[in-house]
C-alpha cells in the first residue's frame, strides 16, 4: 500500500478547514495538516514532507503563496475561496484557484493532478543529479 501524501491546509476559518480536511482525507485518501497562520505553516513545511499546499484567500493568500514558492519552487500551491465565485482573481505564484463554485470532484482532481506533476518533476531532478 502506497503511503498517504501530506497536504498542508492554511485557513483562519476552523469550519472551512474541517470540511476540506474531511473531504481530502476520506475521499482523496490524503493526510491533511492544518495551519492557522503563516508561522505555523512554515513550521510544518520545514518539518513535514508536504506534497501540496492549499491556502484560503482570507489569509493574504498571494503573499503566503509567494513565501511557499520561495521555500520550494516545485511545491504546488492551490488557492481557494468559499466566497469568491469567479475566476477573475490574479493567482500570482499559485498553481490553481478553486472558487466557491468548485465541486468536490474538481478539488480532488486538482489536488491529484498537481501532486502527480510535482512528484514527476522531483523524480526528474533526482535522476539528473545522479547522472
């Protein structure tokens, strides 16, 4: 059995975190770590093997996403909002944006695609370093 991937979910809203965590752990079979602020997020990034970061737009998301990319440029970042209903938002350094209209299936597909893409990029880097 393949080990679960760790996802990092950052939101100030405990209810939003709880809902997303439940969906990702039960339907996506991921292990979800939660952070309420950028400091907690950085601590988890430094101590855990995180495959993807989800950031609530209510948390100064563009700045936080840039910090994540500075920490690891290949780490996928998904911004999400339970309030925003259109894709007319500059996602900056993030890889994707999920709005309140996004379905559970879209969330799971987005996470699966971005984590697979990230894994493949890391494998290529490892192979290049061996050569």
